[in-house]
C-alpha cells in the first residue's frame, strides 16, 4: 500500500475520528478529570487534586473520629445493581427463548407480524411504559383488584417500591432486547439436527442442552449483553418502580450530581459503571471470539 493510499484512507476516516473524539472520548475524559477533584460548596468542583471521590466509592470516614470503614450504602447499591441486572437477564432469557422459538417456528409469512408485536413497545417512551407497569401492580392496580375480587387476598399486596417491582419493570422494558437476537440465531438453526437427535432417542431436554443451545449460543450471549448493560445503568425504571427504597447505580450517580452536590463522587461512580460495562463487553468478545476460533479450528 502506497503512502498516498494510506493518507487518503486516514482523510476519509478523519470525520468519524473527530466525532468519536468530541462526543465520546472527550466527555469521558472530563468525567475522569472531575473524579480527581474536590467537591464545590454548592455543586461543581474546586480545581484541587483529590482522590476522595474514588475513596468514597467503597469507603467512608466517621465524622467524629475519622475512622475508615466500608461504605455500606454504596456497596449495597452496587451489589443490588449487579444482582438485579443479572436476575433481569436470566428472567428475560427464560421468557425470551420460548418467545423467539415460537416466532422462528411460524410460517415465513407470519413471522413479520409476530416481530412487529415484539417491537411495538419501542414506539412508546420508556417512562410511559414504566408507568403502565406501575398501574398494574400498585395497591389499587389491576393485579390487586383481580386478587381481591377472586377472594385470594383480604388486603392489597404491597408490590410497589420493592426489588420485585424493579425486576418486573426492567423485565418488561428489556425483554424485546433478548427476543430479537435470540430469534435471529434460531432462524438460522437447522431444525434437521433436532430431528436427527430425536431419531437417536435423545430426550427433548438433552436435545435442547446439547444440540440447540450450543448452536444458538451467540444469539443468547448477544441478548444477555443487550439486557445486562442497560439494566446495570438503568435510571427511569428503578426511580419510578423502586422509589427511594430500591436505588440502583444510575440513581446513586444522579443523587450525587443533584442533591448530594458531590460531583467527584458522582464522576467516580460513573467511571465505575463504565468499567463494569466494559468488563461485560470484554467477556462477550472473548466468548464469541473463542467460539469462532474453535469453529475454524
């Protein structure tokens, strides 16, 4: 490749490189810088170097004797965020896999209709969808009214502002993100392999575990990442469904930039969230690349 060809390719890529620098790397750099500064009196920051923001992510100082201990509040919210995101991913997979299988096994002329129904929620604002779920499970909501009318309960069940409410809301919101990639993988699946396993007297569970799941694994992994990553940084759904009782990492970051007036801590928490997402993406890349190498080998 000649020097002129290399220069031309760099010039062609220059606009995209500039856009990435301005709208991705530069803002992230500002957040990193803010995480090493001193909190201002009424928000913002003082341009004095400090590692207190990063220190406060995991630890806290006693206001009376300056003793250091683990920050139970931050660690609890961090662990809750990871746990709820993992459980949301598992639940969406449990419901999304049969849904994707059902769509992929319909006639070709009917699949677009079912996919259309799956994508309809994306047409509605996230807040509206979350409030719709809230109306279903609140004390005077549909579920409690049905249970009361059936005589199964004597008083409304408190479901709002709990981890259950957050899980239900996130499962409803992110379920299509699991169904679509799993459907794309199942659509490419050769169903003759399943028939061959049945001919060899394999049970349905054995066929699912040894034949179907290994072949649709890329779609399952992609769907899991698409659900886990936005769940980890979810803000609207935990805010509406969990209130102030079931906060997640996104709500904690908002609290530090807002009422807490501690921008360095909020910036440090933001970078922590970014690192967690990056770890998930690296894990996904290694899984998929390892599978491709085994297939080519």
